[in-house]
């Protein structure tokens, strides 16, 4: 029964994030599906040694460590790719977040 609560919380989190990103003009379906694919790949990279290497083997720790290092390198690559991802209006995600944050900072610094 806990999985229903977790699924519900995930759905609420997704829906609020989707609405917030759309309002800010930062939503991209292609980036969303790329992120889901990335999460699946990360899980698969970490799952392979856990599934196929026997825990009694002396290579188990090395295999899990190698998979974790590979997953970490893949994560760094993913962050770099996402920062350069183009939104429908032609801006990159990094430009859009900079524009969004600089707009809010400039309003706050002007005062009433």
C-alpha cells in the first residue's frame, strides 16, 4: 500500500514541476524524455554488477566500484548536455535560468 502513496507523491511533484516550468517557459518534452532515459541507463549500469557478479567473488567490490565510477562520469556528462540543451525558443537551459534569475534579482535590488 505504500507504493500508492509514493506514486501519488511522485505524480503531484511531477505535475507541480511541469506547471512551474511551463509558466517560466523552461519546459521541454524532449529533455524530459532524455532525463527518463538517462535515469533508466543509470539504474541499468548500477544493476548489472549487482545482478551478474556473485557477492562471494573477490571481483564483486571492484565491479560495483567500476559501475559506480562509470555512472558518476555519465552523470557529469548528463549535466553538461542538459545545460546546453536548446529550448523551443532557441535559448539553452543555462541561458533561460540565467535570464530567469537575473530578472528576479534586478527587481529585488530596485526596491519599492
